C-alpha cells in the first residue's frame, strides 16, 4: 500500500477517503466521550481512591472493614430487599400493562403510552410528596376511609416500608414498561398464530412463545429498575420517614453527620461493585446473547 | 389432543356458502368448494381476491359471518384453530427464533404430549423428508431462506396432520429456488397422506403443483379445474387473462358463428350465448407460422412489427389490423432453421380449431 507502487488503481485516494470517514466519526463522538470521562469516570476514580484512605490520609482498608458492621450490613440487606420487592411489583404490574398496550392499535397505544409517561415529566420530589398527601395520617385515603366508616382510627400508611415501596414502584414502573413494550411490539404476531395453528391453545402459545420472546425486554426493564432502586434516595427518605435506611441514605448521613468521605466512598464503591456483579450474574442466567439473536 | 400418534388419513374439505365481510366489502362472497381427500388444491387469485381469507377461514383464524366448513364429516366452523388439527405453513415461515431447528419441528409434538424420545426421532425423520437431515442443532438465524421454508414444512407435517394449509410459502424465495421447491413440494405431497390447500398469486406455480386450481376473484370462485383444462379452456376473460400469457383479439358475431378479419372462425366449442362483444383468446405459443392447408386451422393475417430475442425463444409482435397486436412465440431451435420473418413483412398465422377459444366480455 505504499504510495510509490501505483499498482492498485486509486488505492491511495480510496485509503485517504476511508481515513477521512473515520476521522469524522471520531470527531463526532469525541465531545460526548470527553464529557463522560470528565463527569463520570474522573469523579468515580477520585471517589474510589478516597475509600482507600483513612481520616488522616494514609492508605488503609479501614473503610472496607467497617462495612461488615451491623449497621451497614443491615443497610445492604434492606436495600436489596426493597429493590427486589419494587422490581417484583413492577414486573407484576408492568408486564400485563405492556402486553395490553402492545396489543392495542397503534394510535390508542400511543395515547395510552403518554399516560404511562406523563409522571415522567413531573419531578420525583413532587410525585413523592403527592404520595405523602395521599398516605399520611390525615391524608386523602385515611380521611375517606374514616368518613365512610370503614375504619375507626387512621391507618399507618406513610412513614414505613410499604409507603416507600409504593412510591418507588410508581416512579419505576415506566422504566420497566418502556423496554418491555418495545420488545413486545416487535414480536411477530404470526409466531403466536403459528403456535396456535400447530395445535397449542392461546394460553399455551402465550407462555411458550410470547413470554420467551419478550424476555429480553423484561430483562432490560428488570435490570434498569433494580439497579436504579439500589441507589434510590428521595422517595424512601421521605415516605420511609427516617425508619427506612437504604444505602443511599446511609451514604448521605455518613457525609453530613460524620463528614467521613472515606467511609461514604467505600459504601458507594461496594454498591457499584454489587450492582455490576448482579448484572453479570443475570446476564449469565438469562443468556442474553442467545436471547437477542433474532 | 387429536390423533397425535394415530395413523393419519387425508380428509376431504367441504366449504358451503361461506360469507365474510369487512365493512361493505364482501371478501368471501358465498364461496362453496369441495376439496377431495389427498388432493393438492391451489387457491389462485390476485391480491385482495379473498384467497388468503378463505385459507385463514379453513385454519380458523378468520371467523366468517355464515357458511359451513367440514373436514370429513365434522363441522369445523365454530371449532377454535388449535383444535382443528391442521398443519400450517406461513408466508414468512413463522419459525420460533429462540428455538433450534429440531425444537421448532418438534413443537407440535411437544404440544400434543408426545414423549421426548419420540419427539426427537419424529422431528429428525421430518427433517430427513425435507432434505435437512442433521440440521436439527442449528439455530434459525443460521439458515438460508430456502432452508427456513423447509423447516416450516417439516414442522407442519411432523404430527401427520390430515390437512396441511400453506399461505404463499414460496413467495419470499428467489425464482430458481422457488421452482426447485415447487417440484420438491409436489414430490412431498405424493409421499404424504394429506390434503393440501395452497394459496398463491403465481399462476405458473399453481399450474406446476396443483391437482386442481380454484381461481378466485372478488371473493368468488371464478373457475375450478385441473391445470390443463384451466389453461386450455378458461371459462371467462378474467381466468384467461390471469392464467398464462394471453393476447385478446376482438371478434365479430356472424349469425351463429364468429368471424375474424372477415373470415369465419372454426370452433370446437359453441359460441358464447347472448349478443355482447366477444374476444378471441390467443396463447403466443399456440400460434403457428406455417398455415397448414387442412380444414382445422384458422388464419390470422398481419404485419410483423418487431422481433424480440428472448434466449429460449423469439417473440414476434404482429399487427393484426385496427391497431390490435398479436404475439407469436417461436422456439429458438426451430427458428434457427426456418427463417424468421423480417419486420414489416406480411404473414399469416395459423391457430388450430381446438386451440381457438372465444369468450364473452364480462358485464360490469
């Protein structure tokens, strides 16, 4: 390919053209790449390096040893419990919803999709307070039930685990429905029809054909909801009324109350590692590479 | 679960007065058809003619407003699709992408509760039948279009259904492969003890494979006949035009008979009744350059306008007067010996009386 041997016609010009094309792509993706490097990877690196330093700035694993303490272990357990419950509830609510939407005519589906997405355009804080208004001691639900005479004393609806989970499910649901709906929409309805044509009942066709084919979307939604739930802060903090301590709150209190950046960083790193490990595990179990092949 | 293991025997299909409407449109307009057991029946028609709707009604995916569908003696009109026990081949294959080839083929058996060992052996046998032996472990996306179609075929026949329905199964394949598959499908049909109903818009495909063809137009059966009869004796201009290459030439009524270019035509069939306009149906390959002097040949005079070389044949385009064009096809081998007439030369074409078909123009 040297310029001296002009054996291949126009080879140099074509090679230059390829280079120009590559340079264009690199140029186009450079700003985003730099931005991610600066706002994601740099702070991440800085934070994780903090976690290996003790209070006087010496290298130590003290911060990680502390994570085995009861308080932290409990925070981990609670975090995973809440995330798992929220994800499970989202699947229970979201799967039928996405299925129903995907079987509707396009126009109706679009309209209904806007209804699903509408809460997206309201701040999380606002939605959380809205739940507080509904669930608190003299909130809408308690007042209604009282005035109907269904209950004698207000129920403890807010400031507990249930309230946290209700609020989080509400906020997370679209994240499950969106990828699931997209996947379901792309499933060729002839496949389900073929299954019925070959002798399976509609119910059987749904479970044997439709559900397996919707798994990639479900998987994407589940991972999204679960990972986001792991780091959730506002909703459990407000609706849990301080009784529910998820990791994000523990991290916040470690900084604001004890102003211990090293310990907080260690918590953050531990959370990140667990989340990544979980994705890897799910990936292995579900065999994503097999599922995505069409 | 019907007849999974029982030996199968092909069933006749009897459709009576089937009506299906979409809004104001009568997609199936009082269709009646009797399909014989073991027959290869093709539903042929242009798009929107209702042929696919009829097939889907047989499969149970379209529910008609009225009418009767019987498989053998059994009324099926209200039976849900999965209980009709038919094998089905879809236009776009409809193979399950997350299953292997063997799993796809074994699917109908699995549904019917056949033991895994038997599933395996029967799926392999079915793959053998479609010349895909040893492909069981492959994934669907590793197959070519023709192979996918074979898998779909194997899946439709693995449970030995007595009726197999096929919805334009070859339309996605290229011409060469399609023609090869047509022959294979026909051979396969002879091995299977099943009634096959096949939908296509390709008249050549229909002629190649079918025992009988039902030509469907506007929700009605225009003609139901064996391929040869359909080609040689179309009963309407629609059928004549749809099947094969056709040239139409207006002819005049003259007393009881018909005349062309002032000469009376010799016919083997009676003149269509009524007094509406008539057309002569001409197949380019049936016209002869040499007009024999026997009394059984009609003559058409004309001027050669153009000669078109088409590889296996030469097409002559001839002006038959009044701006009507007729084309003649001459096989190249013969054309090599006999001289091909030059452009603008006067020629006479012969058409045997048995090949002379005169049809009335349709009202509407």
